[in-house]
C-alpha cells in the first residue's frame, strides 16, 4: 500500500468512528422510546416551537412540569 492509500483508509475509519459515536450520542439525547411515547403529546402542546432542539424542549418541559400529563411527569423524576 502506498502512503496516500494508508492515509485515506485511516481518514475513512476515523470518519466512520466519529459518525457512529455521534449517532449514538444523538439517539441517547432524545430519550428512550418509552420517554418519547409518554411525553410526545405534551411536548407538542407546550413546546412545539422548540422542535427539533431536544435540549430546548427538555428545558421547556421542565418549566411546564405542573402542566404535563401524569405519565410524562414521571419521566422527569
């Protein structure tokens, strides 16, 4: 293998690793499927303007904790 081929392969492997790590972190940041099901309606009702920003939606939901459905509220404990 030439040096440029090796460099290219290393760069591709690093990019693939970065993409995989980013995807996993993104999936975790959006909560579990159970959490999403429990809070989807409340998120759309109280925090629609922040979609798709998960961090801002979470902050909004925490501000509206008393207005959330009981099932969703349990996800924030």
